[in-house]
């Protein structure tokens, strides 16, 4: 792999510029090169220069950083990235045996292809397609939640869940298939809590819709990204942009900046532009070490977020306080119900007395 990425720092490497160093043909890249020579104040840089600097960072650390991150993930056990806070010991934390990362997105966004890329990079599985994608079957979509041990290790401390793509045009056949799936017994399966979410978005589809004046894909992505249930410990989900190779360099940069601006997030922090398949339809690995490293770093960041979101274990005192709280609420509800009943009875009795008094006055 090092032989392929050794030309990252060579300015005269045209093949690199046209392959995984695609951003080096962008306008203002020369300014980014000049900025790299010093230590400028990042806050005064334009969003475009900050984005170019981030892409250069990935290219710089990819050759040596990929193997290091792969080793950390292979050795990772749930809770390894937990940092002591509040004087609470690690054994007092409720840490699950396996952290769960959930992929969500719209149909055709590339979630299943992303899973296969994880197997290829992290599980060293070569070209084996562990997750079925829509390649060759335009009408195919993931029908239910699929758990993937992308490290292919029985001691793995995390797993990835592929979910069904959101689609407002779901067919009756899809609904029937989902109904059959839900009828299956879940007694033999283990329920897992989601620890971190990755929102996968098709940047090419969103950008082309924007150029045509259609804001629906971008707005739908914003609603999904900002959905409260996808946040853990007030952390935004990670944003994975796919299919960027279908755009030109300027379109790819402009599309990322517009999406991040609409989502009100940084264009460089927690956002990754990842190419899942090459021109032959195979998972990208050595042919694009920047995408390989970006995906590995995204999984690493997701585990950091996951280990920050764990809560302390419930002790006897906590259970007693919880039961007392619910008991107090129940008593309050009972008194409120009785007060409402008595109030209604009092109103009825008052109306009855007024009616009797009027009837008595009218009686000859």
C-alpha cells in the first residue's frame, strides 16, 4: 500500500491528482499549499480553504495512520475509549459488551456498499460481498436491520447495523415483506442499544437536485440528520457522503459545503467523503487509501462517541429513588383524578339545585 501512496506529497504526480487526490485540481488549491507552510489562524480561513486543508490532512496521515487505526480497532473492546469523569470508576459504568453503530439514510445512499468497504478494509475479506447492494438490481433495498461484524472477529467490541433505506414510495410488496419479517420470533435474538449513528447521504443526488432547483433531498437529509432520537449525549450523528465520484471536483466541494451549511455543521469535523466502489464495482481499498483511512477514522470517532455516552449503573439507592418518584407521581395522579371527579359532581349538583329552585318558584 505504501508504494501506492508514496506519491501523495509529489506535486508532479498526475495520476494521484486524478485518482484519490481529486481535490488537488480545485481552484485555490495553491493557496492551501501556501497555508501549509506556516501556522495560520484557522479561524480566519475561508470554509473552502479549511475543507482543502482537511482533505490534505487525510492524504498526509493515510499512509501510516491507516495501519495504526486498524490495529486499534482490532484490539478494541467496548469501553476502552471511556474517560473517567465525575469521580466514577469504570466498573461502576453500565458499559455494554458490544457497542452498536447504526447506519441510516435514504434508499440508494450507499449504506450496504459502505458495509462491504468496512469488511474489505477492517476485516481483510478481499472482494467478498457480505452485504447485498443495489448494484445490478436497481429495485433492491435492505428490507430489515442487518447486524455486521465487520472485523470478522468473535472478540470484536463493536458491530455495525445496516438499516432499510427511507423511501416515501415504498411499494405494497415491500410492506408485505416487512410484515413477514416482523412476524418472526425475536426470542432467539439479542436486543442492542444504539450507541452512535452514521447518516449516509448521496452527495451526487443532492447536488444535482439543487442545481435543478429541487430542495427536497437536501431538506429530507436535514430532517433526518437533526432527528432527536439519532443524537447521543448531545452529539451530532456522523455524516458520510457517498457517490462523490459522479461529480466534478468543483461540484464535489461545493456540494459538501452546501450540505454542511444547510445542516449547520462544520464542513471539516465529523463529515467524511468516502468512495465505496471503484469503476469496476469492487470495494475501494488500496486504490483509494484516503477513502480507506477516512472510513476507518469515522468508525474510530464513532467508538469515541459511543464510549462517552455510557451511563453509571443503577444502584439500590437509585432504584429506590426511582420507585419513590413513580409512586409520588401515581399518588399525585390519583388525587388529580379524584379532584376532577368531585369537581364534576359538584357542578352537576349545583345545576340540579338551581333547576329545583327555579321549578319551585314557577310552581303555582
